[in-house]
C-alpha cells in the first residue's frame, strides 16, 4: 500500500469521525428524539465513513481521494466553527 493512501485514509477517518459525532449531536438536540435514533445515526454515519475509507485505501484515484479529504476538512471546519 502506498504511503499517500495511508495518510489520506487516516485524515479522512479522523474527519469522518468528527462529522459522525456532530451528526449524532444534532440528532440528540432535535425535539422528541430517542436514544435509539442517536445510535442509529451514529451507526449509519460510521458505516458510510468506513466504506469510503476502504475505497480510499484500495482503488480510488489520487485526485478523487485528495478531493474527498479536502472536502471533509472544509466541512469539519465549518461545522465546528459555526455558532
């Protein structure tokens, strides 16, 4: 496995984990949401992040990979810095 794939997968994984946690917090903050809905949102988010991370680590071209990493970084930045 190439070094750049390991770095890109790690960066995407960290950013994806932050996005999953933010999504779970948003579900929790909705009125009339249950514990099960929060868990379901977290599991679906983790599944999506895991599938994309496996694709990054195995076969996606470098331009697509780095575009996904950059988009993830921008989304995490805006989600965490927005009031």
